[in-house]
RNA sequence: GCCGGAGUGGCGGAACUGGCAGACGCGCCGCACUCAAAAUGCGGUGACCGCAAGGUCGUGUGGGUUCGAUCCCCUCCUCCGGCACCA
C-alpha cells in the first residue's frame, strides 16, 4: 500500500516534469532555427525595384569594426530593427542595410602595437562582427553591405574627390598641422599635455604649415542653416546652427599711418558686428599670423614680436582659446588710421584674435567688448564709451557695456552722436561704403573642411605631384589608386606611405616626366558622408551611385544614431548631399528626412564602455543565457531610447519571466497555476461575456497604445503595455473565458504587437498556433499590423476623481456618456464629498478635461 | 563663460494638451505549491501619524501664475552633452 502510493506519486511527478520540459520556452534552440529560416527564405532581401509598395529607407549608423559587438551595438540596433519589422507589417517595402566604417586610426594603432596588417585585422574583425550581428535576429539586408576599406568603395571616394576638385569644391592650401621634429606630423590626440609634447618621443610639438586638401563646405554655409523639410531634433539643429555661426556686420577698411620706418597706406580690413562703435576704437589687434605683421613691425619691436609669434605657435588650442587666460599681446610699433575720423590708433598683435575668422584683424572697442576691455585694462589703453543709456554717459566703466537698452544712444561719435545705436551703425556703414571704405559683410564660424590626413589606413588622395605640371589628378581610368598592402607602418610617426618608394614613384599623367604620388589619405568622415547612397547599388561599377535608385529611395526616411555625431558626421553628410546634387549625381537637398538620436549605454561605472576600462558588457553570454529576444526587450524596456545610461543587468529576469508568461498563455490557455486561491474562477461580478469583453477591450487598448509607442520610439512603454496585456491574459487563464474567440484574438494581437521587438518567440508561437489550426503560413513578420476596433475600446463606465479645493477626496463611478450637469449632481451626492464639504456649498464647480476630473472650490 | 538636455519611491522608469503622481519592471516583505529548495503563482510595498476608518506630507531648491503645477514663468543648486576669446 505504502509502496504503491509512493510509486504513484513518483509517476505523477515525472509526468508533470516531462510535460513542463516539452512545453518549456527554450530561446536558445528556437532562435538560431528561425534566423536560418529567415536567411534562407530571403525574407529581408529588399527588391529595390518593387514599386507596388511604398518605400521605406531605414538607416542605422554603420559600426566601426573594432572587433567585438558589445551591448551598446545591441542598444542602438535592435530597436531600429523593431522599427524595420513594424514598418514592413504596415505594407512598406523596407530597406534596412548595414555595413562597416572600416578605415581609421584604431587599425593602424593595432598594426603598430601587435605587428598585424591593418587590412587583415579589419577584415577579421568584420567577419567576427557579422557573426555577432546575426545573433540579434535583425533583418539587415546583407546583400547591400558596404565595407569602406574595400577598393570597390574607396575608388568612389577618389572619384568624388576629383569631381569636387573639378567643380571647385575641393582645393589645396596651406594649413598648420602639429609637427614633431623627430616624428613628423601628428594627429591631434598624439600631442600630449598642456606643454604639447610628442606622444612617442616627448619632443616639443609645434604648428607647421603644410599644403593640404580642403573641401569648400563654406560655400553651403547658408544652405546648411536651412532645415526646412527635415524633421530633426531641435538640439541637433541648434548645435549645427551654432557651429556654422553666421554673423552679420560690416567690413571696415583702416589704413596704416606713415611713420619714420614705413610709408604707410596699406589697407587693414577688420570685420565687426558693431559698426556703431567705430568711434570707440582705441586700438587695433591683428592675429599673430596676420600676413602684414612682418611688414608693419617697427625695427625696434622685431625681436619681441617674433618671440610672441613663436610662442603663439606652440600654445595649445585649449590654452590659446581658454577664456580664463589673461590676455597677452605686444605692440608692433605701427599705427592705423580710423576711416571715420582720421584718428591714429596703435596696432597690437594678440592671440585672442584668430587668423581664421573674419579678416584676422579687429578694431578694438574696449568700452563695448569684454575681450577688448580686458586687453585695454591689462595694457593701460584708453577706454572710450560711445554707446550709453541716458544718464550713464559720464559714468566710469568697470566692465564693457554690451547689453542693448531700448533708449541707448551714441555718444562721442561726431555727427552720429544722439542716434540710436543700430540706426547709427547703419548710417556709419553707409557713409563708409560711399567712400569705398566699408561694406556690410557676413562671416561664418564654420571653416572649410580639412580633409588631408597624414595616415596610412585611409583612402589615398588621387593626385600626382609633378615638378613641371604641379598637382595633377589621377586619370579616371587609373582609379582606384590602391593602398599598398604591405608597407612599413612600424616606423616612426610619419605616414608610412611617404616611405613606400614603389607607391611614391610614378610618371606624371600630363607630361610623363618623373613625379610622385600624394601620400596623404582622406579623412574617414568622407567614407561616412555618402555610404547610404552606395547601399543602393554596392556593386555598381560605372559610378558611385545609381541615380535612378537614389532618386527613388532617398532621402533616407529614418536615420538613427548617437548624438555624438550631431555636428561632424551629420553636417558633412548634408554637405556631401548638396555637393553631389550640384555635380549632377542626385536631385535631393538633404540626406536624412527624419533623425532620431538614441542615447548611449555606459559601463556599469558610468563611464564610456571601452576595453581599456574593462567595463564592456559582452552580449553573447546574455544571449546564451536568456536568448536574443530577452536581451532585445530588456534593452528596449530599460528607459527612453534617447536617454541611454549605465549598464546594469538587474531586472533582465523580469523580461525573461514575461516571455515565459507569453509562452504559457499562448501554449496553454486552460492550464492553472497552483497557489492561486482563485485559480479557474472569473473575477467576482463578471460572467463569461463580461470577461470576454474585458479581454477584447484590454487587447485593443494595448494595440492603440503600442501602435502610438512604436511611432514615437517609446519602446519602454511599448513593452510595459504588452506586459499589462499579458497580465490580463494570465488573470483569465484557466477560466471559462480562456480559449474562446476573445481569448484567441487577444493572444493573436499580443503576438503581432510583440513580433517586431521579439521576433523569434513570436514566430515560433505563431507557427505552432497556426499549425495546430491546420495552417502554416510563414511568417508572422509578413502579417499585416492589426487595426484597432474602436468599439472594443469604449467603456461603459468611468471613474472620475473628485477634488475639494484641489485635494483628492473621492472617486465616483459614472456612465461614460454622462453630461457635465449630471456628473455634478452625482459628485455632490457622494458621501465622502459631502463630508469634505462639511455642510458648505461650493463656490465653484470645475468639471475639467471633458469630465475627466471634478474640482469643488469652497471657502 | 555660452548653448542644449536632465533631476520623480530602495532601483530603472511612467504620467496624453495644466487635471487621480509613482503605470510597467526590479528589489524587498508575506502567503500558496513543495519533504525541502528552485521555479511558478497570489497579495503587499512613496514617507510619516493611526488598531482602523482616515489624515498629513511628497516630483532637486526657493518663489510666482492657476480652481488645480512633475508639466508654464522667475531664482538658485547638481549632473550629462556640445561649444569654447568667432570680434
């Protein structure tokens, strides 16, 4: 007896275990199977020529192949993949490509450090990253892949460079670079410390002028300020606007005064936004690099001036530009003549005046400019007020007066005295213009784009230098100029290409005399400035882009990526689009119609994830433990996508449990859980019909909200809504409401809504459910996104919170279609409201938000 | 210094257009199931007072507007991002 009973128990337990094991959600076995099936069936290969459906070009910033995918890549890419799937379910022909930003410094550094070939290092990393990217279950169209270090890609960088050159959009000019006497040119990050030492040999680094290549970004300055037609986040637009930095003012011509060492009469042009303050100019400042400095310097001042110029060359950018630093400068022993009153003012050079902005020279008006004020104070120069609000004319100045008071007037300004400042400014500019001594002018902070890099691992600039013919473009038929495979990149800091004789020596295409190749390579930002166009025809041999496809498929409908690229990459991409338009390759003005900047995942320590800090989270181990769907959902659930934040795996178990519950309600509607005292019973006051109505209502309300959340990139609340719906299903599981039509519809909607975010489990459950129903269409990801049934969403009754003097006192349940007047009566009859009113009559009754809340005001 | 963004329970976060602060999840507490544990399920969980009913306080700080403010305005503080003498 005892024995039998024991055996019976054991059999029962085994049966249960057997059953749970078979039914268990096992992500690790499901996921690779579906990934293989999707790849085989070509589900995500986009037919770019299909015109039967509207196009949708979804672009995620392509990764740098650093070697390993980390959780940050998942964070940026899996929600974008969810969007791709979501759009497909809406009937769009979605193009969602991926590639690799494969040129750049890390490969070169790895080469030097580990004695590996940069190409081999990069290609191996790419291979590894492809494998890891596939584990995301993302719907990348791998057929469109672009790898920028492939000659098939970078030859078009070269071609575009030559076209830009032809169109006057590229040019060659001198520019200062960081120069080490031992190691040659250095990248900015190779200059260390405030005293500017070479990272390798420790020698003092200086600026040296080298001939370098530029793109004329300034030509598009005004057009780049125009954001009409693109839907970009306000902060990014502000950042770009500030970066371009348009300012309006005037250019005023001073002349040099004659002196005992100098005949005078040279023009000195200054740019100012405040021509109204011209009478307050008490000295002039030139940038140390200003071309006239040498000619104007008095013999007795030469030594001091030369020393100052030399010092300015070594100063770090930061040091030089720091606002806190005390002003420095020296007088050059010459004077300038103010065109408006003939006054002679001394000329200084000072490094607070920048050679690259405006004309590299300023008229200094210490009374009305902070920097000039600081300089004048330091060197004991006169400060003359020329703008004043009434009553402040004679007041001593302790700081520059900049603010614009409405009633301020010009003072000490000759014939202009008494005019409002802005009017006076216009009058002064006009008078000077008449005499040819000034004009209205606009300057920009943005500079042309310096594209030369003294680096190996990049696109060779297709130029040949000939002593007779100068800089000669490489003929089209000789493109690409291939990057030599094996060079000696282990040597000193100079560009290895410059030491490669085989690469260097070449005959001039023009005169066939001996010549040498350009050894600089292109800035890698060029690679990323047009790569999305190339995705459309990665194999195309006759040109960089297929114009017809570009016209049909761009601008990119949605671009997602980090805000750290707010200025550089996104501005260069806009420049390229306009430049490519102007040389006839395409017809759009903007590259990306809509932009979303997701946040960044930091290490658990709150710092940027990096191998050197040892705070990198490897997604592989999470995927092996929980499955890709769980990791995807967890990253989406963490918080708003644009926020990012420190990585913490805390809570991933909650997502895992959620997917298990989804599995359970989909697979086993009639099962019951031990431990629930009410298991199998409908909630009190609900019959089966009411329960089914509640199920439908919950499903359709979830659908309404989840749809809005996908549209708004609110993945965290999207997941939360799905959890709520799942919780409702769990509540009804095992009751008489389970397994019916309403139940099935709710499960179906849950799976469809979850499919973009968790593609594997939903595909598995979808196929099992349909197989059980005798059908097996593939796949859930080609299903149409469901429509909300508005009738399912309306509710019969509504709970209205009641406040007395703004404090919550009661809630009343009223019919959904109650009138304001009836609502007021019902509210006044509520017992707690009566108590709170303590016998008084309300002075005001406010029914707010269409009956959403009632507030009673009583004194 | 200037320009952006953000500060909400023990934690991640939610709150539509000015209308119930804390959805959803984590953690924690209690219970059920179990010989036991794990897993799972059920219930609770902002703070303070109270046996309870209930009350008071509460969205970085201080003020303002409003019947009503996490939300709008002003002051200040902290953190993050960008720019950094741009005349």
